[in-house]
C-alpha cells in the first residue's frame, strides 16, 4: 500500500494493529497454558477475550474504510511473540512462580505495544475527525490499559512475592 496521506497512514496503522492482535492472541493462549497461578490464568483468559474483541473492532474499522484487514504483517509483535516464547513458554524455568513472573513481563511487553498502537491510531483518527473510529479506539485503549494494570496488580500482589522466595 502506498502511503501519501494521513488517512493512508491511519489505515496502515489499523492493519498493523490487526496483525499484532492476531499474533498476540495466539501467544496469550500459550502463556495461559503455561501459567500456574489461578489468578494469572484468569487474567490471561480475560486477555484472550479482550484481544478477540479488539480484533473484531479493528477489523470492522478497517473494512469501513474499504481496506483489507490482513494487508499488513506486524514485525514488531512478531518479535515480541518470539521473546514471549523464548523467555516464558519454552524457557527452562524450574520454578512455577518464577515462570509466572516471566509470563507477566512478556505479556505486559505485548500489551504496551498494543497501547502504543491504539494510542497512535486514536491520535490519527482524531486529527482526521473520525469520531466513531475515535470512540472505538478509545474503548480498545481503555481495555488494554485495564488489562495491563490488572497484570501489574497480580505481579506486585502475589506472583513476584512468591517468585522472590524461589
């Protein structure tokens, strides 16, 4: 896709978010399977649902601009997913609490990438005066921030304390 306007860039960013979310969804399911803490497993299950919702909402936005949701491949999330697999899912970590701490750190890295993507797309939509798009992206951004804060709460409340005793 040739990018010559802010709207072109906006659509490309939405496609990137769509790709990133699809990759993060698969990785989050894998992180969920690797987690031990029931609170963490529950939060990751909520994360899966939130990512699925984000995929559908972004896909709808992209289609409303007559573009193909799958036209972009997000190499940034590809790297973050590889890191999550290497440092949490497939890593040789002998203590479940330490693995859970690693899972949270890897999940939050992916989440922070999502926050950056949604925030950028929201700023572009705002500049383009796309009110409905702004509302959808703000909702996605709020949910992503909420998931990140919940993970921080789990880490500082249960998981990191238990991992420190390993």
